[in-house]
């Protein structure tokens, strides 16, 4: 089962741009940092641009953050790259003739909705600046 790393990768892109103001910010350079291909980076950067989190000019490898890191939340990034995709997913391939198969999924959905709401509320309070500050703590050994 494949899980999405889009939020993690998008935060990586934003952090890379913020932390490397004079270095190369081409999709190739960012892709090397992420161990992925430049096309993946460009797709994520496009989503971040559309969400108003990133500024760039086509043909110029100098992207920049469109907002201060303290104004960009983890929820902003999540919505930019995942849209309305939920964190948890039901198994929709259960036997419709089985009472457990149908009703356990419906029961789970109530809790999954609650978890989604709670997670989004938490993400609303975590900023890119918080993540950058934690990054600095980690590299300084604190």
C-alpha cells in the first residue's frame, strides 16, 4: 500500500528555498536534496504556487516564499498538495451483504471524520517557522 509524502515533500521544498537564499534553487537541485526527480518537484511547486505559498518566474530558477514562514501553516501546505483528500480512508471493498462489512465502515467514518477535524486543527497551529526552528534545534544538537 502506497502512502502520500506530498506534504512532507512540499515542506521540504519550502524549507530548502528558505534555507538556501544564495544557493541553486533549480528543480534539479531541490530534487537532489529530496532524492526524487525534478518533475515531481515541479508538480509540487506548481501546487504551492497555485495556493499562494510560493512565487516564481518561469525560466528563472529563483523561487521564493510568497508569505513569511510564520504565516504559512502546515494546514496551508496540506490543502495545497492534498486538497480535500482525507488522512484516513475506509475500505470500500467489503461485502455489502455482510452486516459487519457495511456497518463497521459507517461506524469508522464517524471517527475518521473526528480525527480529520482534530488533525486539521493541529496543523492550523504549526507554522513553517515552527518547523524551521525545530530544524535549527536538531542540527545544533539541542
